[in-house]
C-alpha cells in the first residue's frame, strides 16, 4: 500500500512532488506551508483535505514527510517539528502524533535539499522517524511545476536504511532515476549542480550582454545563439568536455584572444573582462589536459 504523504513547503519542488505523487495514486494527507493560502491552493489541486500554515505543523506517526523549503529554513522547520512533538507528548489528548511503536514504524522524513545531508534531520530520530534526503537533479522554476518534472528525473538519495528504501520506492513509482550519493559528498555534488544550472544561466546572461554590445537586437540573441548552444551541449554529451572544445584557446589563436581582451577593455566591461580571463585560464587548462 502506498504511504500517506505530507508535504511541507508548497513552493516549486513541493508543488511538483505533490502533483506527481497525487497522479501516482499516493494519498496526500497534509500540505503545510509558510503561507496557509499557498498550502490550501496546492491541497485543492491534489484532493487533500488538510492544509495549514507552519504553526499547525505536526510530525505524523507514519507515512512519508517531504520537507521542500529553502535550505536556510530547514533548521526552523526541524525546531518546529521537535517542539510540536514534545508538546504532543506532554499533552497526549491534543491533536498530534501517536506514540512510537517500534523500529519499523514511525514516519520517514526526507528533505529535498541538494547541499545538505539527511542527517541534518537527526533530532527527529528521537521521535521514531527515519530520515534522509531526496534531491531531484532538475530545474523547477517557481510557479510552473506540472508534476511531470519527476519523470526520468535523476534523484539523489541517501539517509537511514528505511528512509532510503522508502525514497527509492517513491522514485521508482514516479518513474524517476534514483541514484546514491554519499552524505559527506553532498556539498561537492551540489557545487556540480550549481555549475551545471545556475552558472550556466549566468554565462548565458553574459552572452546576451556581449551580443547586445555587438549591436545585435536583444530579443533575437537567444534565437541566434540557440543552434550554437544546442550543438555545444550535444557535442559535450556525445564526447567529453575536452572532446567538444573548439575556439581560439584550443587553436592557440593568440592574436584573436588579444583582440577579445582589448575589445572588452574598450567598452569598459570590467565584469566580462575578468570572467573572460578566469574562464580563459580554465579553458587553457582543459585544452592542455589531453595533450
Ligand atoms: N527549484 C529547484 O530547481 C530545486 C531543484 C532541486 C532541489 N531544490 C531544493 O528544494 C527545496 C525547496 O526549493 P524550491 O525551489 O521549491 O523553493 P521555493 O519555490 O522558494 O519554495 C520554498 C517553500 O518553502 C516555504 N518557505 C520559504 N521560506 C521559508 C522560511 N523561511 N521558513 C519556512 N518556509 C519557508 C515557502 O512557503 P510559502 O510559499 O508558503 O511562502 C515555499 O513553500 C530547497 O532545498 C532546494 O534546494 C530546488
């Protein structure tokens, strides 16, 4: 039987997860979010009768809880869950969780951060929870989640044995591609993801800025550069970064590189100049790697 799901954080990832799990016939038990209205809106979409703000947060006695909030908010969520549990234990008649029943019971609690290990949720083990992390290696732009993002999405999983097993089972039923990551390596893994997505986006903003400086119409730049971008990515995916490298540094066209540097100095674009030099040095090292 599919475990009931609680989602904490009705943002980009929380929304996609709720939609995907609902489509996969998982019962969505509760949606909690900082803004009660956001929780209610998502709950309506996934036929969930229990939506609330964080003040009403409780750790359920079973099922799977996903925490999909910004990394910096995780300690606060954790503190609230611990305090709510302690309160429920002192006032057993108040709404809250059932008493722990043994090692194989209790909730599984997974956060979706790429940078932090599941162990950050360790205090919840005291309440019979099994903890871990479930990081979709995918871009979830806010306000545009459909739930289909999880199909074939690689998901990095680590944590307690029971939590990791539950996470893998969920990934399997969402048709995602689960893979293991060592908890102590998550920061490095996340740096790789930041380069693959965030810094790549930043680089594209440099393409836009420099293209505009070259007199190209801003609204056409993406279209004009799209074939080059796609071909570059295809070449890297088909071969290796080194195998896909072309351009003045790979060819050792020194005069061209000098002209590039002069042109950036001429237009006074110091930001692009320093990025060009830094990336140029990295590119030269890459070009030399297989000489
Ligand atoms: N976006 C991505 O591409 C992506 C990909 C993989 C993993 N992740 C990870 O997934 C997690 C959530 O990311 P996201 O992109 O879904 O974030 P998000 O869209 O900004 O949503 C964050 C959610 O957390 C709530 N929240 C925001 N600040 C809070 C605070 N200080 N205290 C408590 N709750 C707070 C928000 O509530 P309200 O909306 O109700 O205010 C919102 O529901 C992060 O760990 C992130 O690293 C993100």
